[in-house]
C-alpha cells in the first residue's frame, strides 16, 4: 500500500504540466497553494499527511526522484508526463498489474534488473514482426506452469544440443570435402 502511495505522490508531482510550472515560477508556494481549487488543496493536504507518515528513507527516495525528474531535459520530462497520463488512462486492474510488475522489478538484484533491461532493449529494437513474436512468446511463458516451463527448458536444451551436433557434423563434412579436394589437386599435379 505504501509503495502505491509513494508512486501516486511522485506521479502527481511529476504530472504537473511544464507550462503551468513555468507560469507560476514567480509565485510563492503559499500563493500557488491558495490559488488552487479547494478540492485540490485538500488532496495536497492529504498527500502531505501521507508523506509525513512515511519512513525517512522513503521520503528521501521521493525527494531524490523529484530532484532527478526536475533535472531532466524538457523532452525527457515530457515523456515521463506522457507515460503518467497513459498510466492514469489505464483501467484500474491494469494499473494494479503495472504496480505489481514494478514491485517485482524493484525486488530483483541489480544484475537481474540489468538483464531484464537488456531483454527489453532487444524487444524494442526488433522489427515489428519479431517484436510481436517475442511478446507472444513472453506471454505464453508467463502463462505456463513451473512444470511446463521446465519441460520447455529441457526441449530447448535438447534442440540446442541437436543443433550443435548438426553444426559439428557439417564442419566435419566441410573439412573432409577440403581434404578430398586437396588430395584430388595433388593427384592432378602428380600426373601432370
């Protein structure tokens, strides 16, 4: 629950349009607050109370994230804001799924997160047909039971072993063909 609140607070602060932030730059925080509609003021009070009840390390993480967000170039920040708007536009169930996936991602080790990022880069850089196939495969994998996954891994290992064996055989055949050609050339030279 706490992580959802943190995410909501961070997203709400990040979602303030850049134009309105620039417009009120000269106003004090109090003036900006007082110029908000009463329901927005109450929402900010509620979120502030939630923020104050969080552990110090969570508050610090939020401050660090906001500093990073404020330090972004305008185009990067615009992408963050657009992603947030898309997130808000999702049905509640999908938003919950995204939050669960985010929590799973955060619980991974740094090496596992980097591996996942690399996989995502591969998917995103693939051509549309390959990307569709990769995503379908990932979806199929997610729906498998642990036993089905182990069976698939075993089939993959067997297929990989068969491919290696075939490649080894092909190399052996090419090597033999080269020997035969060399022997044939030597035979011609000996006759000539």
